C-alpha cells in the first residue's frame, strides 16, 4: 500500500494555477488592446503638431525676410538634411530646419505667390508656404502673408495689397 509522506504546513507546493495565469494574460491583453491605439493616435497628433510648427516657423522667418526685401524666392525641401531652403536664384537666403515627418507637395509648390501675367502686385506681396505631414493623418498646413497659419487641402486665397 502506498502512503503519502507527511507534510508540514511549511512544505506546501506554492505556485500559480493554469486558470490564474490565463486570467492574468487576458487582463494584460485587454489593457494592451486599449493602450496601443491610444498611443498610436498620440504619435500622429505629435507629428501633426511638428508639421504645424515647422510651417509656422518657416512662414514667420519668410515674413521677417520680406520686411527688408521684395524678391520672389523659390523653396525646396531636402529630406536628407531635414531642411527647407529659400533661394534667390542660386543663392540660399533662408534655411529652416523641419521635422522628420514634414514634407513638401513637390518642387515649385512649397512657396506660392499671387501670380499672373501683367499682375500689379509687387514681388513680395501675397505668398503662402505649403507643407504636410507624411506620417500622421497627412494634414496640410499653410502659412500665408495675409492669413497666417491655416490648414486644409486648398491654398489660402491671396489678394494683391
């Protein structure tokens, strides 16, 4: 006949049961299902805010440039160095650092002017800068000489002053 050895209360096997481990795993799964989407949404908001800050900073620097100058500039984004460069011909006039996720719509469309044949507007009136966030919700941001900071898919309306 087999008998169990006598155990003292201090010799108990201690550990978690399979049910207890499964309950803990379910709780962790539920918490992560809630936390991960919230985290990803906050990341997109941060990227949108960075792009908004970039276009505002570039617009304010360009406005400061136009206090003393009246030449039309071109603008280009260098993705490798994360810079937005404004040029007068081949001469760099302003260089603005931009965030990693900030992009420009394409060559020649970063900086827009009130344009047209025979326009009576001086060169430095009626400009806007367009940048967008390529990583977040792809929100377009504009900074214009007449309206300041705005967002949307269409350029702000510029008029001759």
